[in-house]
C-alpha cells in the first residue's frame, strides 16, 4: 500500500512503516514541504495513496473518492502518541479497506467514515 505522510508525522513512524513493508512518501525535506492543503490533496490523489496527517482540514474530503485518509487528533500530541495511534489504525484496517475510508484517531475514540463515491 502506498502512503503519503504529511510533515507533521514523526520520522519514527515513517521508518516503522517502511520496515513493515509500506511504500511511504515523506514530503518533509523535499520541495513539496509546506505546500498548501489543496496541493497536498491533489498529490495524494495523483499518486493514489493513503494520506496520514494531523490536519483536520482534510475531513472536507471524506465524501469524495479517495485512497484513504488517516487523521490523528490528540489533545496533547507527542511524537510517541502520534506514532502509536498511526500504527494502531493501520493494524485495525487492512490495505483493501482504506480506499474511501477516513479514520480520525482521537485520544480515546476512533471515528470512521466510508465514502460511497466511486473513483
């Protein structure tokens, strides 16, 4: 499964996802770092990958066709907490489940939405 991580996802998470066999693209340190949310969304769509971010603004795309959105929203985020929540979400949902699925991981609960739009 291809994954694009926003620059707010810890490097320890990127390294762990690669170790687990995921095809991970990290925009941190590239010319694309700091691009607008709209440009990032277009990139994710063009590359056909799951987006992992802490930016709740991407919830506006939940009813559009997409390849998966994972948003980590914690009251007091730390690298370790973000890391744990990402791994937990990827363990709960198989690669086949992610297309059209948006998951918001909070401190104690997880919310999911499944888009019925066709890609």
